[in-house]
């Protein structure tokens, strides 16, 4: 196992009726800005619950943070914060609302000319950010318990990530009941996103860290068991709760301590979203099976373990078991209604492959746990998608 240094300062408040506990965790002297997305929280009652819990607080609102949050929109919130002297940010919504809020928290304290270039591209050290917390309404990103955020820039069709310990949420409220209102498509996106997060951290090469492996495979097993249940009975509390906790633990960095990580599927998927606007979960389901085939040899031990310990195959030859695992993953996605080919979205695979190859060439990109995926390899993977 490699050395590691782990800290997650986020308090997690999990369960039914937990939104009412908000006042315990936000000081009354704060000037609070509630940030939300396109209005789902107004339709499912979450907005009203927050307003009621924060009665008597100095509370402002900023709505309209879009899925795959846009830099241009985030900067409008930064203007409002500076104008009004906001001191605390409360994101209420999915991963996009929360990621946008993390960027806003950092940008509100940034002094330079171009926050996107400096924070997302040049990776400047973030010295300060406004304190933030969230009520997360979509199980997928794990953003509620990590220090990362993904923000897109409309003007340049870019979708990039940043990480900073300054943007860990102070607390995250997870009430699984708020997910009853999720559209089926978003429930499926979230399950696939979680599955791929775990794979990006598990499916590399063995460094003799069996506990991390078992935690990772445990999340995958739970997802495979719970996914069909949530589709047939979307208002079952226990199923929703189990899926949410899988999503949070899938990217709170617990399973990645001391082990190599991949993230190539995500990096290629982000480009598909940036160019073609497809959902994050959809992009991952398209890229991952082809990427695993391409990288099968170096990942064969972990794929074989996945085949045997999650999908129940008895195949003793690692490379053959690896093939079985990759097919089983794609079949699992298809079984819950997730499509896995670019043609399903009327996207031309050759065109996408060429566009992304050019972009990766310009950025001199090398992805994967061993840096084995360069622009040309990404092209070969995408051509087959
Ligand atoms: O905008 P509103 O009206 O709120 O509707 C949203 C949105 O349309 C809706 N929704 C959310 N919760 C709901 C709900 N509808 C009904 N009931 C609810 N309870 O769902 C739609 C999608 O929301 P979004 O926040 O975009 O989805 P998700 O949570 O999957 O976030 C995706 C974003 O997170 C990034 C992705 O790249 C993408 O930009 N990621 C962030 C990560 C992180 N911070 O660690 C890691 C991930 O790999 C990922 O890259
Ligand atoms: Zn993801």
C-alpha cells in the first residue's frame, strides 16, 4: 500500500427530516446565500423546508445554476456575493449546484482578472474561500463529501475540474426522501456515475491493499443489488438511502487511500459532455467499456477479481475473466436502461474521436494510472464507442 494523508472535515447529517436541523449548524450572524438549480427544489418541497428551517436568518437566494454548471452563471453569483456582503453559502440541489457553489466560494475570494483560467486551467493555489455547506438532492457525484468541483465554460466549450481543501463543505445534509422526485434518467445517471467512480479508484493494479478492494467491491455489489429495486419501487426509503450512501462513499476518497487511481474514463467523458452536451453519467457509460477493453492487459488482475467476486464467474484465466467482467459491467448498465454507444445519441464516433484527439494533443494529455492513454489511444478508444 502506498503512503497516504487523509482528511475529510465535512460533517454528514444523514436521514429523514434532517433539513430541519439546519439552524444547529449555521450561526445566526451569517449572511447566507442559498444557491440552487433550475427549480426542482421548488417542485419537490425542499425549497420550502429550507426556508422554514432558516426563518429569521438573513437569507438571500441565487437560482439557475445549470446541470454541468457554467462559469458564466457562477460569476453572476460572485457579483451578488460581493455586492451584498454574503458570508456563508448553502447549496441546495444536485452535484452541479454544489460544484458551482464550490467554484463560487473560491472565486468570491479571488483577486485576479480571470477566475476560470487561474482556478481551472493554471491551478493556482486557493488561499481562501467562503464557507459553504449543502443539502444534496441527487446521489451521484460524492461532491457532498469531497473537495472537488467540475465547472464548464460556455465560451470555449471546456469542462474542467479543480480541487482545494478550502471548498470541503462544512456539513452536508443527505435526506434520501428528497430523491423520490428524481426523474428516472437522473436516478440511472447517478447509479452509473457512482459505479464508475468506484472503478476509477479500484480498477488499476494491485498494491496489496485488500481492505480498499473489499470496500470498493462492496459498494459495487450494493449498487448492483439496489439498482433494480429503485427502478421498480422508487419510493422505497431503504433503497434510496442505500444508493445515496453508496454514492457518497464512492467519492469521499476513502476507497482511494494508498492505491493508484485511473480517472481516464472521466477525463474523456468530460470532453463528450463539453462538445455534445450529453449527461455526465451517459458519457461515462459510453467510454468505460471500450476503455477497459483497451487497457485490459494492465488491468487484468483487478478485472478478474471483479468478475469473480462481484459478478460470480468461476473463470480461472485472468484475461478471460477480465473480458467477462467488462461485458457484465456494460450489461448491468443496459439492464437499468443506460445506453452505452455514441450512436444511441446520434453522435458520430469518428468525429468525436478526432475532435478529442486534437484537444488532448494540444494539452499534451496522458491519462490513466500509468499515463498510458495519450491522445492517440483516446482516439482509438473513442472510435470504438
Ligand atoms: O437544476 P434542478 O432543477 O435542480 O434539476 C436537476 C438537474 O436538472 C435535477 N435534480 C437534482 N436533484 C433532484 C432533481 N430533480 C428532481 N428531484 C431531485 N431531488 O437533476 C438534474 C441533474 O442535476 P445535476 O446536479 O447536474 O446532476 P449530478 O448530481 O449528477 O451532477 C453532475 C455534475 O457533477 C459533476 C459532473 O461532471 C456534472 O457536471 N461531477 C462532480 C464531481 C465532484 N464534484 O466530485 C465528480 C463527478 O465525477 C462529476 O464529474
Ligand atoms: Zn463522475
